[in-house]
């Protein structure tokens, strides 16, 4: 699985924090370090996120294995979404 870079994780953690999913704070010794702790709401959001792949597969009529291949998934899901809206 591709590893996200800090430029991707920071905005993502801000969005999840704004939703109440994580509590964010900076490190005491090093302010560059961001410590994110999942909240109870964050645990609920995780449950919603876990249901997303099967929902995508069902609605777009793609195979689950196709949707989980990190190299092919974006292309296949975008193509399936385009076909679904036509």
C-alpha cells in the first residue's frame, strides 16, 4: 500500500479533526510533531469508512479485488463512476 506523505496527512488530519474525529496537539519538545488521538466519534467514523469499499463496489459494479489494487483502483473506479453517470 502506498505511504501517504506529510503534505497529504496534515490536511486530512485537519479535516478529520474539524469533524471531531481526532484530537490534535503538537509535541511538547518538538513543535513539528503532531500527535493525533482518535476520539469516540473518530471510532464511529472509522466504522463508516470501513463500509465505503463494499458500497463503492456495489454501486459501481466493479470487483472488490479491482477496487483494492492501489495501482489500478483509481483508474477503474473513475471509469466505473463515469459510466454510471452516463
